[in-house]
């Protein structure tokens, strides 16, 4: 993955305001989000240089690409098209980021519980049920129109 990214940087056209290629820049997280995360873990009133923000931004993109690339390879070998959260966690473990796996696994579990609770609070049918209902309505409408003709 890293050599491919370096080749992409060498072959892409340069942006007029920045020395980062536009295609690669599009893969970066928004700098405001990176800054917010950095400020969250640093002492209050800490100033962060623009270069530090950009370095963390690039490292985050590299990390995401590294883990995702491993997960993609795994899914391709298993003839699957969808990368799941479990695939990403297994890749993180395989690539030596085991210290992050348990906190991330806990986060994923809490996120799923939150999504389940949110769906229950909305009280509506699931997306699949909504699609089936819409198809049924469309079919009955077509039948009525065909009967009138």
C-alpha cells in the first residue's frame, strides 16, 4: 500500500496552493476533525502548529488505508465484497495494533446497541419492511390501473 501511495503522489498533478496531490488530499480526514481529536487529548490552551495537524492528518489516512487494505485483501481471498467491522478489527490485530482492538470492539458493540435502541425508539418498520411495503403498494396501484383499462 505505501509504495502505491508514493507512486500516486509522484504521478498526480500538484495543487496550486499546496504540495499535496489533489487525489491523495481527497483521502484525508477533514483538518477540523483532526484538530478536534488532537485538542481533546491535549491539555487545555495547547496550541497546535499547522504542520502538526497536517502530519497527524496524513498519518490517520495512512493508518486507515493500511488497515482497510489488509481487510480488503482478506475479503477478496474469502470471495466477499463487503468489509465488516469485524474484518477491520481482525486486520488491526494481525498488523500489530492489538492494543486498540479491545477498546474498538467495545465501541462497536456500544454503537450497535445505540443504533438498535434508536431504531426501536423510532417505532417504524425496518428499511427492508419499508421497501417491501412500497413494492406492494406499487403492485396494487398497477393492478388498479390495469383493471380500469
